[in-house]
């Protein structure tokens, strides 16, 4: 992932896209700083997910007070999402949960969430599991 980020950064530099370049530099710094931090070592993908989560939370907390700031956050989120794997759709999730159920895995948030970490929207997955019968 770091290589993809660096390649995209070089493209943004060539295109003189300052906004995109700024976001990519922040992402690269996040990934690189992870290797220096103490505590649990996370993968590059997990670091990018964590960064996306912080952006999304900031967007939710800030609300509609400042349209320019919200627009900036939306742009940053769209750039970050380019480097994450595509999330499973609701139908794909239901199908995979059904497979887990048929294999004998008990269907609960505790057993299913780790299986789909980084592959599915957590809120969507939670809704499916809570309504699973």
C-alpha cells in the first residue's frame, strides 16, 4: 500500500494537485509513523482505516456548521477510500454469513465482526447480525 500511496503522490505532484498531494502526504506519514509508535503493530491497511475513521468522526461531530470544512473532509475521505479494498455489499454479506452459519459458526457480533474486519461496513454488518434469525 505504501508504494501505491507514493506513486499517487508523485502523480499529484506532476499534476500540481495541491489538495490531493496534501492528503496523500498525511496518509504516507501515518503509515510511516506507525512503525515508530509503541504498542500494537498494525498493518498499513489498518492504519489507513484508522485515518478514515478519524476523518469520518470529525465530519459527524462538526455537522453542518461550516460547509467549506465539510467539503474538505469529504474530499479527504474520497482520496483515502481510493486506497482501501472495496467493501462487501449487503447481499454479499448475507451470503457469507449464511455460509458461516452452515459451517457451524454461531452467528453473533462477537464471532462475525472479526471475520469481516476491513471487508464490510461495521454498521451495516451490525444491523444484519442483530436482525439475523
